[in-house]
């Protein structure tokens, strides 16, 4: 490469850097526009209120209970025999 090529490359790099910095000022939000309000959450306590009896009652089904469908000890479930 010649000395002239390095000068052209340097000029293109500097020009593109200046253009990109100026363009980013219009594209991206300014720091004043980046402020946003958030909701603060209160402290977690150990107190728990009981839920409504309409939804949670003593007569409801327990999904954690083990359900046995059949106590059959069939060793050949598909009807094949070992004759």
C-alpha cells in the first residue's frame, strides 16, 4: 500500500466516526428521556391471610394424593403368554 492509501483510509475512518456519533444523537434517546417511574413493592411479612372458603375448602380433591388405578400384578400386560 502506498502512503496515499493510508491517508484515504484514515480520512474515511474519521469521517464515518463523526457521522455515526452525530447520527446516534438523533437515533437514541437522550438521558433526560430515559427516566421512568416504577412501582415500589412493600416488605414481605410472615403473616398470611386465609383464602376464601369458596375456592379452598376441606372437601376438595387433594391433587397430591396418590391414586391407585388397579392392584393387578399382571406380568404380561399385553396378553402374551410364555407357553
